C-alpha cells in the first residue's frame, strides 16, 4: 500500500519506519528540514532502541522516504496524521493548530480518486474528544473522496518499535455512515495485515469512543501511578514499605502488578499533558465533575518532586545552600533521551533554586542538556558526578544506575547519602556498604 505520514516527530517517525518494515511504500512528511534530512539519511533524530537499524534498512530498500515536499503525498491510500498536540502555554488544553494544518495539507495535495477507490485520512495524534467529527465535516465539505478514521496509538517510548509492530490492541474509530466505514476498515485491515493475522484484538467504535480510549488509557495509567505514590506517602507516615505493598496488591490480577512503581512520579510528553487536556475538554463539555479526580492525580504527582527535594534537604541537615548534589538520570524514564516534563529535571531545578550545586549525569541526554541548559553542570561519568557529593540522587532508573556498586562509590563522595527516587536500589546492600539510604515511601530510612 502507499502510505503518507504527516508529522515525523516521535510518533510519526516510528510509525513511518514500522509501516515500511511491514512492506508498505511510505512517505514521511515534515516541515522541519533538519529532521527530514536526518531521517532521509537513515539517521534517527532521537534515541529509541531498535529504530536506527530499521530506519536505515528501509530507507536503503527504497520503501521509505522523508520529505518536506507535500506534493509527494498525493497518491497515498492512507494519510496518517501524527503531528503533536502539545499543552497550550499557560493553559490546560491542547494546541490543535498542527492537526488542523496537517489536514489542510492532505486536502490540498491528496489526488482526486475514483468513487470505488477512496483514500483514508487516519488520525493518530492524541486529541480532545470531538476533534475527529469536526475534521470529518471539513473533509466532507471539501467534496473529495477521502474518509476519516481515528486510530489512536499506544506506544511507549523505549519500546516504540515493538509496541507498534505487536500492539495489545488496535482501535478503529470509523464513520457511522456504513459504506464509508466499511471501505475505511478494509484499507486499515490491509495496512495492519500482519497484526490482524496475528490475532491482535481490533476494537471498532465511533469517533468519540476512539478518541476517548486513548485519553482514558493514559488517565488510568497516571491514576495508577498516583495511587501508589499516595500509598508511598502513607508508608512514609507509618513505617510501611510501598514496594512490598505494591507487590502484595499486584498479585491480585484485578489490580495487576504493572505501573505500581512508586517514586518521583510520571513525566514525559504524554501522561501529564493528556490528563490536563482531558480535564480542560471535560470542562468545555460541562462535565468537569467527572474528571475532578485527575486534578488530584496531577497534584499527587507534582508533590513527589517536592518530596524528593525535601528528602535531600533533610539529609544535609536543613539548607541546600552550597551543597553538592549528584543527580543520576535526567530523562523522564530510561531508554529515551526525552526531557519533556521530566520529574528529574524539575527536581534538579528545584535544588538549584535552593542554592545547591547540582551535577547531572545521563547516558542519553547529556549532550542535549549541555546545549539547552548551560546553567547545569553536566558530567560525562557517574564517577565525575558523584565526586565530592553531599547527596547522590538516582532519579531515572537507567540499568547502569540500578546496577551501581555502592562500595565502589563510597570513597568518592563527601557524605554517603543516597536518595533512591525510583525505589530501584536494594536498601540493605547500600546500607551494608556504609550508605545512608532514603527511598520513596519505603518506611524508615536505613
Ligand atoms: C505513555 C503510555 O504508557 C503509552 O501507552 C502511550 O501510548 C504514550 O504515553 C502516549 O500517549 O504516547 P510514555 O510516555 O512513553 O507512554 O511513558 P510510560 O512508560 O507510560 O511512563 C510515563 C511516566 O510514568 C515515566 O516518567 C515513568 O517513569 C513513570 N512511571 C511509570 C512511574 O512513575 N511508575 C510506574 O509504575 C510506571
């Protein structure tokens, strides 16, 4: 099939590469020259395990092109819209201007097709519910032979290739008009033929449901994380250990063990902005009460960052002024170089704001951080970062930090205090090696 992907950011680039790997003929379109040049040269512009090999292989095979020239999307059977919907500056809602511009591009450049061979515009971006209906009306008013479908994406950074090629489920939001819906489904099934053949559940729904599935899933995940973080607060107040608590409740398969890792909370380009945009949309719809709990989810999450700073403060006996703090891991989670809404970066900023001298080290984001934040001291190695530290904070659970040898670091630091912002270290191992260990909701510190 011929496929266009409009928007080659994280979601779009991964989708384009995976669709080419399935065997489709794919054109990725973006307005960013540098990004397009990098992708066209077979070089991934961000860190994602498995992507570079697949990108260069498919570009070399001629199945995958990247361009800024919108005329090249003309003959696509499916036009995927994968542009960003970032949080509006100073507001809770999402900025929809890129989605709107992407549809303008498709309407301006998609070829006229015969009645028996429609093309499908497939929305993948995370949007406020109601967007698809409005876009469908614009398409209908344009009078071409295009059908709109909504096909949300559930990939996680760090696992993006595998999540795209082996999804838990596929969701199609289709028009209620039955012939158009049937035609769109046929093309989507053809596009996802390997996944459909592998038995991936396909959930077919109307536009609003498909849009809601995406934000409902992210809201549920965010709620699960804030739930366990609220239990961490209770554990800190009572001497309980939230990691044991999570293990115990997680054995109940109605609850499930995943996404119960307490710590400094969630960040990234999706969960925080999605729950805020969902609340904003609920307010517009006059049903804000239905989502007031998400306000609490957000508040618990932000409180975790503050709590980590307070832990550092009390570990040094009151004031952080002039204290050396080593921050290990700055991305919002491991196996990505993404710094969007990173809890670790926020904590580093709060420490700086209290007069601490902060040295940051990260396996993937060091260079980008140096470029963006010349005020931060960025080290190349853990040894460099922790030398002379009054407090060491593990804020992103990269494998190499989880596996650190406490005995080897002991002689480098000024004071052997470790704050485990993700509860990934073994408290007894660190304690036995001579460290003061502080977890997040693991009861009494050792
Ligand atoms: C999230 C969803 O998991 C994906 O399903 C969704 O497709 C994606 O957003 C999106 O909307 O595009 P992602 O942002 O890559 O994916 O990150 P997650 O793996 O969900 O982690 C989000 C944050 O929660 C990270 O900061 C992580 O450290 C934190 N987290 C996760 C916890 O604090 N505790 C946990 O138990 C799990």
